[in-house]
């Protein structure tokens, strides 16, 4: 594949995260370095009737600590998370929207996604309708449930008038958001884009729906060890909640501001399995195409990749299919680089997964440390790569790749590189 047409270089200047193991990007990274598990019994509702009774919830998060309390009460949690994570990322990037000119705000976009949006609000309003009729429905029901309200609220909060929309591709959602932001900046349609993903799926209908698919782990007696990618005893993923936000800028704009640059985003790939509504292609055909496109469009050779943050959901089929795809793309080098699944610690944040895993990859480049895949006990002969089991590893990381795949056969890959003038 030919590289992207010549365009502007795109760099990462701000990070924000709300995760089950840390309520900022830095504390998220520290939790990963300790090998923490975010899984615990569900507290958002009584889980006793459900086949799975645990999840990776946010710990100690109160939206009123960050947002106007009246506003926070109206918003579904997925919007709360998006606003807080994006505020963190903008502050980290040193961007104060109050001090920007109107012309500057017109060149700042927001691309933010969610896999399922306002699930709790939808659930509550359906119950309200059923019990009390249509006159009791909230006027905020539709506008605060829809997925695109997250980027809309971010833009309204800061006055950003550049490109503004939501992406949705199940668990590939926030990689798509970051990839779109990359292309908008590269092609000159924006100078700066706040991008990422948010999800608040730990609700009765959310947990019940995924449990009905038999997609979730049922290791209810040992929730902290339930997310165990690549382990022979894995039995499904662990649901997580939270948000991740990145500030991407053109290199020229970042230099003008004197911004700190975490890494350069050099490539993006996407594809479709065209195979099944939820199961991955058994040979990872779509995943292979996305990874190869990302490498080709970045101009980076497979053997130059040091770390790959895998989608690695801890499902029997998914982990094997992704492993096979990696072998086909990277050949012998697949055994030389470090890989890991940080979902072993955070659980699966669905539409927000790609964003927090992109942050993990960026920090790996910055700090020269590989996050671990925790909870490994029993080898699986079909998963035979270097998954960085149980402990972080010191290693210089010049190039990091991050995968995110979703129901419907959506595949996305990002390539981050150590920034060089």
C-alpha cells in the first residue's frame, strides 16, 4: 500500500483518562505498572440475579467533583466521563479555551465516540414510560442519550467550532475517533482535535445483554483474576467503564505553543472482517489488513515495532485470532517484540478501550516500560508470543502499535512513534 499523500505531521500533546485503576492518565499508568486489577463485585446495582456479578467500575468517582452538580445529575455517566477526561487532556496540553481567540477555536475539532452511549438513561426512561406513561418522560431523554452528545457537550463547554462528531464501531470506536482526528489534522481541516472514547455500560441491561451472549467471564468467586488474556482457562471478558481522551495537534501548532510532545501518531489502519456479527475471523483476516495498513501508511517496517498493545479481550476465540494475525503481519519479529493486553487490568471498556490503550502505548514510548498482561497461570499452545506476563518489562520503545476490534467485524490499528525533530 502506498503511504498517505504528503500531509502535516500529527503529534500527541495531551492525555486524560478515567479508568478502573486510576482517575487520570498518570494514575492509570501507575496502576498498570503495579499490575492492579480493577475487577470487583458490581456496586452500581444489585447483581445477584445475573450470571456475572462483577465488573471493572470506576473507584471513587463523583461527577460533582468535576462538573456543576445540576448538570451532572442530568447527564448519563458516559457524557460525564467524556467531559472530565477531555478536560484533563486539554489541561495536560496546556490549552485554556477561555484564552483562545474565535479564530483559534474554529480550528479545534472534537471527535469522540461511544459504543452504546447513554445506556443507563435509556434503561431508566423505558422503565419510567412503562410504569407511568409517556407524559413522565424527560425532555432530556433523547438529547442526553444519543452518542454524539459527548463531542457536542465538549465543544459547547469550550467553544470549539471545528469538525465535531461521534464515531461508533463497537469496541473499535475510539481508535476510529483517534484515526479520524489524525486524518483531519493531516489533511488541514483542523489544527487541533480532542479525540477519544467513553463508555458507561455497567447497568442492568448492559451486563444482562452481554451475559445473554455468554461473552462475559463468570469467574464470580475470583473477579480480580477473571480477565486473563491468553491463559488457557480464560472464559470471557470483564466489562469496564470509563473514558480516554487525547489532544492531537499539527506539529506546527504544537511548536507555536511550545507544547510538550508525548509521541507522534504516524499511521492508522482500518478494515472489516466481513465474517460474523460478533465472532472474529478465525485467521484474523481483517485484523491483519488493519495492522498492515497502519504500518504501510506510517512508512514503518514491521521489524521496527517494539511494543504492541493487543485487543486481547480474554475470550477463547479472539485471543487466538489476533495472535494468528500478528504472526502473519510480523513474521519472525512477532516473537521479538513485546505484546500485552492491558484489559487484564482494566477490563474491556468497549467504545473507550482503544483510547485508554492508546494512552498506555504512548506512555510505553515515553517511559520505556511495557505494561504487563496480568493473571496468567496456564499456557495455551495457540498463544505462544511474548505477552509480557504478570510483570512490566523495561525496554526502549521507539514504535508502539495499538489494536482495537469490534462486533460487526470492525478492525482498527494505530501506530505511535517516539517524537524526533
